[in-house]
């Protein structure tokens, strides 16, 4: 997109969009929740479908003129069902947060007990943070990772479930580098009469690409986002067993949302089609191979990788032994053109506002065609900044090399 109309009508905004495009081309994005969605998806999201009101569902809308819109939503639904092999998928949630909210509102009463992963061990704010609707409306209890392995101890989860008798168990996280064993969580939920929701917001692409165990067959609900590893438009979805289909649809609309974002649903349809290709499967395998190679390189340079490695698209580095904070490192690396985020690590002794870790994800750089030798190079650059006596200067010194690397791995159109 050349922003031709904006350049005419709103030069300031056109300039900002062009600056952001340049920033993306000239920096490396290691934010685990971000990706670069393909042009076809962006065309769908930037389309005239943004104009259409379509409250309701295909064949049952409140507004006229929804014939084409119905076909678009059916396409997204059919492709989603085929991709994830599920009974039912609702593609209307505006975001992952709303997808989670839909599940809670479909099957829980306010005050019901939820058992979810501790937010400081990697869980997400919609899994019960006090300031979030989830923490305000429900009785939240948590499981976490074991202090020894920094991985989920499923026996401890089972014990906690027997103790708190939750109505809903949630698996899934924002900064947990290991696989989520949904089958084990399903057993635990079954034993205590709880329902199971897997939030695969982060690893939906890995599931679609066949490189993460599939939670769909064993879960009552699986929620997700389409913009992270899925490499689609910003948005959410809910998958459920047929018996919950009506309750989920009713919770999304009219329960939580008005008109669906039909341009985004078109983008989801486009992304689901791409996710069924062999290229996408190879891409997902490369994301994981890259995360493993990069975590391995960081470890061999002497840095502490939380849980000793990764099975997914992300890993965490503990900066405690270096006496550094995540915030400092995020800022220094930003000056080198390496963009990532500070992150809490399990049992963090620092405040969550400036925690002890950084989170590193490979979806975006893998989209740029970077493979193992490239990510190992990026790890060495990070290492150079971490060990420097003057890290800010070291980062600035790397900027030209990082820029050259970015230019040799342009963002695909
Ligand atoms: N669930 C998990 C595990 C997430 O990591 C996120 C976002 O990072 C979400 C839900 C929420 O997604 P959104 O930002 O689209 O609301």
C-alpha cells in the first residue's frame, strides 16, 4: 500500500504510517506475540468490508445486504473448522481477550472458581489478573511452574484442582516456553468435574502447523488469536464442542459484542487458507527450530534460559545473574534495532513493572526468512550488549550491522 489517498488528504498520518513501515523493515522484531501478516490478509483487512454492519450470524442478521458478508463469514468458519478439525468455531471475537471472555460468560456465573496459570509464571491477564474483568468477576486460583524445572508440574495442578474444585481449568500462557499438555489437563478437569479451556493465543499457528500437540480433541473450549504465530489479522476465535456452540455464539453476540469486524473476519478467512498449505507447516517448524537454536546459542554463551530451553516459538532469558533488568536490556537492544520485551520470570524477585527477564520470540524473523545461522547471529549480538561494560554504546555500535542484516532479510510483501 502506498497510502496515495492519505498522502493527499492526511499527509501527517501518511507520514506516520510510512515511518512505521520503515521501522519494521529496519529493525528485528523478537516480540513473541507479533508477526508480519501477508499482503493478501492486509488487503482483506483494508477492504470495503469495514463498512458493513452484520450483527448476528450468517443467515440470521439484523441488517439487510448481508448476502456477501454471510458468504465471507461462512468461508472463515468452514476453513477454521477444516484447519483445526473442530465441531464449531466462532470467528467474531474482536480479540483474544474477548474470545476468553466469551467462554467465561457462556458457562460460568460470576463468582465461579477458575484455576489458571499464575500470571507471574507466564499466564495472561485475562486468566485472572485483579485489574482485568476476569479477576473482578470470578474467583481466581492459580497453579504455576515447579521451582526446580520451571515447567508446569501437572501432578501439582491435579492436587490444586482437587483442593479448589474449579468450574473451569485454563491451560495456556503468554510467556511459557514449553508445550501445554492439554490431554493431561483434560484428565485433571475430568477428575474434578471441571470444564477445560485451552488458550492457544500464542501457539495456534504451531497447532495448525502440526508442531504442537493438538488441544482441540481433548478440550471443551479452545480460544486463540489470529495475529501471533497464526500470522493473520489482529483478532480472536473460539473453538468448542458442538454442545456449547449455541452458548458460545450467544455469549459473543449479543453477549459481548455488537457488529462483527467483517473486514477482519475476511482476513481470518485468508489466514486460515494460508495455514492449510505445506509452506505454513514448514514455516511453523522453522519458527520452533529457530527458537531452539537461539535459546541454545544464548545458553552456550553463558546466559540462563528459563526452564533450560524451549519447545515453542519463544523463550525467556533470566538477567538476574548479570544484575540487569528486563527494562534496561529492552531499551539498549532497541538502540541496536533489536526489538523485544521485558518479561517476568517465574519466582521473579523484581517488580513486574521492571522484571528480571526478557522474552524472545521467533515468529516475525522467521517470516523474514531468517534460519538457524541467522538467529544464532542475533543471539550473539544480544550477548555482546549484555556483557558490554557500556551496553548502550555497544548497542549503538551494532546498529549498522543489524540494519544490514534487516536489509538482507526484507519483509515479504
Ligand atoms: N491469551 C493469551 C495467552 C495471550 O498471550 C493474549 C495476548 O497476548 C491474549 C489472550 C489476548 O489477546 P488480545 O491481545 O488479542 O486481546
